C-alpha cells in the first residue's frame, strides 16, 4: 500500500451552519475557494494516492474506506472487546478481573489502512493523516458511551522519547478527536517517570513488568474526585492504560475511561470473523 502526502484541506469547515442550516456568504466563498483549490490541486487518497473527487474528510477512496473494520455492538460493556453477546455483558478477561478503568472504547480494528496510517503518523511524522483519523473517530457511535470527562489525559511519553520523536501522538490525537473538549486536555497530570522499551516488542507478563512504576501523578489534588479520559493510539492488551488507570485510581480519581482510535484484535481480522465484512459497515 502506497502512502502519500496530502494537502489535507479541511473541507469539513465548509457547508451549512450546523444549527441554522444556512450557508453564509463567508462560508459559500470558502466553499468556492475549496472547490477551486481542489480543481488546481486535486486531493488524493492518503492510503493509495488515487485522486478523489472532493476533499471531504476522511481523505480515503471508496476502496480504502471499504477496508476499514468498524467496531460495533455487541461488545464488552467494560473493555469494549467486540463479539460479546448480551447487553451489559463482560468479556472473559473482564469477568475474571475488572480493569482499573471503568470503560474503554475504540472505533476501529487495528488493520489496514488504519494501522499504516497510525504508523506513518507516529514514526514518520505524517501529520496529513491526523484530520482524517479524527474524522473517522468522530463518526463512531461508540463515542456516545464516553462520560463527559473533567480532564482528558493523553498517555504520556518519557521526556527522552518525547525529545526523540518531537511530539506525543496521544496528545495530538486527543486534540484532533475531541475539539469540543480541547480545554479539558491536560498533559501535565500524568507523567512517565522512567524510560521503557516499546510495549510492542514484549508480550504477556513482560508488558506489565516493563511498565512497573513507570507513571506518576505529580499533583494528586488535581485528579482527586475527577472523571478522567485516557487517550492512547492503540489498545493492544490494555496493559498501558491499565497501569495508567491504576496510578490515577491510587491518586483518588473518581472514574477513568479510555479512548483509542484503534483496537488490536488479530483474530477478528481473519477472514470469516464475526464482525461485518469489509465495506458492510462504513459510515
Ligand atoms: Zn485509496
Ligand atoms: Zn472486557
């Protein structure tokens, strides 16, 4: 799959007023300018490079959108794992031991083209993907499951990793996915106090011991009694957000919920999985 840099024009800002439905003179001029810009420099699909007829988000052609695998109910009432029949039903892992977070939700499975998008964004500084990733997330009905948080906390990077990468992908995702809650985003409430090896290189108990005492809440009074939303890029085993949630619970948080754009469930990406086939569940 070829990934391309895209102009990333935000066509979502044009069109009728969201409440009145009227198109103002200014927005109609903006729409005309966007149309002209599209004519001069046509938008391309971020995943395959195919020219798109217009620059509405997400910048993905129909074929690439059809590859997305949306997560939809029934799912575990707690961790959001799809395929759990029955309202309020918990998956086996959550029945065995309830996580420190009250709820976790992810709109999409970690498969193509989302996986490549997140990897390019995270490791190749391909920020053109960000508005489209956020548009996909905001289209998911699962966002309605989240409690309105007092604070949104991006999963922190250690300072050495932050300097090396230059940005915290979770902070940028939080800003892009929750623009209406932007003033609630706090990157100073949860800190990573020691450098750890990437979780993706480990499995099982090693993931847990890798993160032992890796997070700290510097000012407990700021999270005590608060409802918090943790944001990370991918929910794989849930160990990272579990360890973060434990630190926040120990600091007195009232409730911790988790949002990640993607959830890794490898067995659900296999052909014949119980989720809708690619293309049957697009929005
Ligand atoms: Zn495409
Ligand atoms: Zn669960």
